[in-house]
C-alpha cells in the first residue's frame, strides 16, 4: 500500500507541475490560429531575427507595490560606440521621454544599446548606461557619448515615485541579452503595463519580404501601455468585451470627467537587415503607426508614441571619414512598409496574449 500511495503522490505532483507550467507559458497568437496579413514570418518571429540583435530583461518586483523593470536591446555583439548603426527616431505624439533623440535624428546613427524603463527612472538608467560605456576598454579618453533611454508610465501598477531602478538592474538586462527566442509579456520594462484596459507587456514579431524583393526582414519589439478600442484582425474585441476607451462617459455622461484613460505610451523598436539610410528608415518607422491603428489605438493626448528604427547592415566605424554604402532604392521600400505594418500589429497582439495577470 505504501508504494501505491507514493506512486499516486508523484502522479499528483507531476500533474500540478504540468498545469503550472502550462499556465506560465502563455500561447503566442499563431498558436491560437490568429492569422493576419500576407507576409511570411521570420525564423524566430522576433526582433532578434536579424543576426546580432539581442534583447535582455530584468524585472524588479518586491512587496505589493513595486512592479517595474528594464529591457535592453543590443544591435550587435561588439563595441556599439565603435561600430554604430544607421538609425532614426519617428515621433507620432511626443508626450514622453526619449534621450538624445535629436542627435539620432541629426546624425542618422545610434551608438549605444537601447534601454527601456519607466518614466521616473530614465535619468537613473541613463547614468548606469553611461558609467558602463565609459568604463569599456578603449574609452579612457572618451568625452561625449549619447545614450538612448526611453520609457512608459507604469504608475498604475507600480510605485513609480520610488527609486526602484538601480545600476544593477540595467547591467542585469544588458547581461541577459541573448539572440535566443526572447521572452514576451509582463517582462523587463513591461512588468507593469496596461493596454486597452487589459494587462499589457512586451511583444515581438518578424516578417520577411519575398525573395524577389531581397528577402529582407523587418522585425519589431513593441512595449505597450496605451488605450483605445482593442481590435484583433478586424474583430471589435474590446467592444464585445465591454472594455474600451470612453465607455463610462458614453454610457453615463459625467460633465466632471477629466481622467483620460486612453493615455499611456508605446515604444516600438524596428531592426532590419535592409540596407537603408536614415531618411528611408524614418519612412519605414512611420508605417508602424498604421499597424498600431489597426489594433484600435487612438494616439491620445497623453500617449508618447515613438518608433526607433535601425539597420544592421553597413556599420559606421567611429573614426570613419567616409561612409557611402549602397542603400536600397525608394522603389524597393513598399514591401518593407507592408512588413512593418503587419509585424507591428502582430507584436502588439503578442504583448497582450503572452502577458500574465499582475497585481500592484
């Protein structure tokens, strides 16, 4: 009898473990047969689909009120200051913080990892990244260096006023960066977000243009914290579930209502192996907003809507006096535009599908 009891106990433990594992690993959209668009997905269906691009997360969770974190995106494995990437910043609505965006715009290049965190922690993350880069070998005489740190406001689930992001968290996100399939959902900088009134997070996706158009990939990471009327592949999901922007005001008009529940932010990062200069990278970035609108976002007054786009081809050497690679011509951009729209939309869905219930 004792052996039967032990056997049944082990079976129960295995079942519990299996149920917990299944609950922790949320399905991606394609696992639930949510298909959209016409483009093929990249091999990893993630922003890391371009060789060298890596993403790392560090969640900061403590007590009942600290729900925040850091996400770091590296464009290659070498010294990013010495081998810069062509890049641009596109701003749909500038109610947010994105450090050194004017220099990225002016020079058309990015020279450090991209770090995402919460609004109040941008200066702290900037200091941490500066200290790390200044300490690298070969940077002993470096003076100017420009750090790209951006944010979304996580004050709904997180004690945003507290100094909870430290240097160690930024370093941990950078060290965790890997080219393996990246985590999605309530991870890293998006441990704490809300999108469309549901739990938001980080989502990613990838698209490949046809071989006749170069087989280039367009890959997106989206950090979602915004409002609107959730629409999935044209279906009015938010409306059917009764969770959408202005619902209460429309059903029970209140003249004193002044809180804009549609506010928030979205940070989109595109990596592509298409050889593009900054001007056409900006044109590509603009198409992400079309994908964003497909999901039902409204781009409200208080929403910081930014896209950072970079091309991993033809790195720009720090002391290089001439940099004249052959870029893709304007007539070759339309398939990339469609890829940006589709992969942005899918990344946003992924941020919702892959997230976990969070109490804060």
